[in-house]
C-alpha cells in the first residue's frame, strides 16, 4: 500500500466570478509579473492554502481571501455560489493536475479595485459573449461551461 506522501496529488485553486448588475458582463483581471500567462485576462483567484500543522483552507474561504487580496472586496462565504468545477491538466512549468473551483459572488462589500498592481495591470468588465481573445484558455472554458453549457463539472487539457 502506498503511503499518503506517494499518492496521486492535484493542486486546488479558486476563481471568483463577479457579474455586473445586468448579469451580462464579468470582471476580468490582466495578469502581470506572475510568470504564468502574463498579459492575458483571467478571473480573480488563486491557490487554496495547503494543510500544515494548523490545518488547511476550505475552497470557499480561499475564494473569500483571494477576493480581498486581488480586488479589495469582502465576501460572506454564504454569498458564494459554486458555478463550476474543472479537473484540468497543466503543463507549465511541468506536467501536473489541478482542481479549479469557480465561485460566483452574489454579493460583496466594497468597491472592486485592482488591489494587487504588482501582479495585475488592470481590471475590466467584459461581455460574457465577447471575451477578449487573450483570455486565459482554462478561464474561457470555465465561463463557457458555467454560463453557456450550464454544466457543474468538466475536464480540460487531458
């Protein structure tokens, strides 16, 4: 029997969807100085903190934390709706697997701003039906699956 350290692992991440009042536009942030797809548009988000001696971080709480860090707003975890989960294969910097939890924020407190100008060159609203050509491919996939296909789960890159 394999030890826990030898078992298959995946990297969990969260993304947060903010829609405007019309529901037709989503907030995207332009990646900058991160080393991954810089210059491309993505949803606010990031990695789930792993387990340590104090325990791990639930995905919803990671979304709350990332929303505050990246776009400066406070979200009650009860105002998060799980819009989509994608199991995907990443290839950069090396082959790995990810599980991405894509939450939609139904309410938030504060003004959406670029709270990490060292990692983001700007935030903008884009129509769901007309995302920029340089949208991160897995983000484009998540948004299509969540809002066009209305699928709760998908895989990407396998």
